[in-house]
């Protein structure tokens, strides 16, 4: 199995002091834990401060979004080069809030993912169905479509830096976690799809995170599934004790 990867998505939370405190608190708590890859994804404006707070620790940093152009007249957008400049290693693309609140399309998400890879960042591609899609038995079709469109044009070599995060939209921030079995079923489907799109070896090595109300109490059960390689954590990543407990559980 691939090395577990736990990432915290802080979304539009924290302030300058809180972001630095959260990052340095985690760095202290996690000192010496090397068996899990850990990343935190703060808001853009706190990336620099968080980079300073985690310097020298094994915690890596990701951004929550990226724009696909290198530079120019794109008011409000942030390029791959800028993210690398402030020490980001990862970037989340296609989070459900960007798809459903901000209206991002699969095509835009694919351009962002491609820009991240070619610019040297490791993207976390988020996919997941809405509640009505699950109830209409469309989960596999929706998720498979998002994976295929998100990864369009991505080469086998480039897949080495890609993480896929399955986040059922109805489980995000709602306190409703997918059952361990629901998560495993979709993760296994994604892995089969990656084997079709690439090959078994790439499918086996690609890390597939689960996200959606992951917390200390359900970490062990979710991670016990053969196709759950990590977690993308929202709310519970905002508390040092909770996020550290989750990482220690996996370690
Ligand atoms: P949640 O968010 O853990 O607060 O449900 C997960 C996510 O959106 O990545």
C-alpha cells in the first residue's frame, strides 16, 4: 500500500495569529512521525506565515486552489509559480465547494491540475457526488466522469504526483460520514478506473484519500479499508489535538 497521506483543508478559516499557532502546534505534536505524509492547506494569505511555522518539520504545505496561467491580467488569481515561491508542495483542485459554490467545471479543473503538475506542484484532485446523485444511483457515473475529465491528458509519469480525494458532497461539513463500506466501494471503483486509464501499477500507487466529516472517532475505521490511503480533513484539521490524533492513529 502507498504511504498514507493526511491533508488538512483549512478552507476560509483562521486568522494570522491562529494560522501560525495551528501550524506550529501541529509541528510540535507531530515531531518524529515519519510514517505518514502530512500537509496543511491554509488560506492563501497565511501561506507564508505557515511556511515559517512548519519550517524544519515534516509537515508540507498545500494551497486550496490555483490558476492555470503563469502570470498576467487575472485579477485575484494565484499562479503555480507564486505558490511554489511560498513553499507549497501540494494544491487542492476541484474541491466540491469550488465546483458547487464557485461554479468550476471539469474542464477548468483539468487545466488547473495540468498547470500544477507541469509547474511542479502535487495536485489533490477532489471528486464526489451530491446527495441527489447518490440517491439516484449515479455515484459511480458522476465520480468516474469527474476522475476521467480531471485527469484528461495526464501522462503515466505525471500520475506519480497526483492524489485523488473522494469526498461525497453530502458528507462534507455535515457531520454525516460515509460509512466505511460506502467509502471503500467508491475508492475501489476509482482504483479500477485508474487501472483502465493507466495500468495496475499506477492504480496501486495512486493515493486515494477520503474526505467528508473525517474525525478522530472514525479515522481508524475509514483507514482500515484496503483502498483508503489517506484523508482530506476539513473541520477536524482546525484543532491541533484532533488533527494530531488522526495522524497518530494512522501512524
Ligand atoms: P469536512 O471537510 O472534514 O469538514 O467535512 C472535508 C473537505 O471538504 O475537504
